[in-house]
């Protein structure tokens, strides 16, 4: 398969007019933002992605006075759809405001909401072995009704509203509850699909319904299906776009963020952070990572 380095198939975004380059020529600068982890509201201990955690980093990346492009290093197995939509919208708003092209580079995985996030870029690239796709919605849990019955435990829940205790794991599964959940999943799946189809436009393989059934592909297969624009890594592709002297500048959060936000030492935060890490590992494990 022809790789992105040797034969790009997409149109290069033009970016902002760069008067300063004619006055004071310097190597182009690309701001690099890492978007890594499970997507969801940050509670101070989790390492996941949320708009509140990355907004400042994105602002600094796009507002750098010499930036020629922004590169997103994406490594996420998915997560919360609303936080994903908020981050993706902020990326597009900043790109339009500053006239800066955006490139996404998939590392291990950009699956489910992680792929949604990558679609905020003008072009997406991945390694040949990256995991890409999973355009779907999942909800998982456990049923403990027979367990508590065996132990003689009564579940006492009182509600105002017949569906307030929807899918209570300590009660037998209710078919009507499952139908309501599937309706919600259907709405979220439609929003996900619409975003991908809008952002990827005519680059997707026409009539390929398997794109949206939740399965994943390696980078090479994802390229053939139009989910990404090429197989390759960040530095070679950016050198192709902006020349061998292009400078990559990683934009990140200031150090000591945990202590400033929570007033905690690492030792005090460790137990809760360990639980959050275990939960996150279960999500990564779905993709063998």
C-alpha cells in the first residue's frame, strides 16, 4: 500500500497568511498537543480527557504567534460523548479563528470517542499497527439480583417516577428499561456517525456499512476505508508538509497541576488515583492494550 509519506491523497490546508515569514524567515513551527487517555470529566485524580483539562493547552497551541499548524497526538480508547464533542468543537473553533490547519496522529489507538476526537483534524494519520474505528456506543454493567437473593438481602429503593431506577443492577433486568437504553444509544450513535460523515465527507468508502457497526481496523485497513488519510508517523509527515527544518513544540499543562488543584501531595492522592487507574485499564484492555 502506498503510504502517506510517498503519495498524499488529500488537499493540504492553506493555513493563515504568514506575513512575518517574509519579514523574518524562520523554520516553520508546529504545536503538538497530546490527547491521551479515557475521555470523561476530570475529577482531579483521573488522568482522562475533558474540555476543562485541555482548553488552556489548546488555546496556547493555536495562539502561538509563529505556529504553522497544530498536530494532535491522539491515543484514546474512547469515553464520554459530550466531553468528546466539546473538545472537538473547541479544536475546530480555534482552527477557524486562527486559520491554522490541524493534523491528527494516532498512536496505539483512536477508537470510539477517541476516533471522534481525531476527526476534528483536517487530516488523520496512523501507524500501520494502530487500532482505529469502533464507531458505536456501548454500555456495560452487572446484575446482582440473584446474588443478593441468595444471601437474603432485600433491596429497598423508593422513587417518584417509574423509570427513575432504570436498570438497577440489584433488580431483575426489565425489557422496557433495556429498550429505553437502546433508544439513547441509537441517538448517540447517530450523532457519532453524522460527525464522522461530515468531517470525512467523500473520503469514506461509499456504501461501506461496516464502518459504523462498531468494529475496529488496523491503520492500513483504516486507510483503505477512508477513515484516515495515510499510514505514517508525525515527524516524517510534518517534514514532508513543512520542510526538513520544521520545529515541533509540545504544548502541555504546567507542572505541579495536581498539587495546585487539590492541595494534595502525591502520597495522599495515591489510593484514589490507583482506583482510577484500574478502571481506566479495563477500558484500554478492550483493545488488547
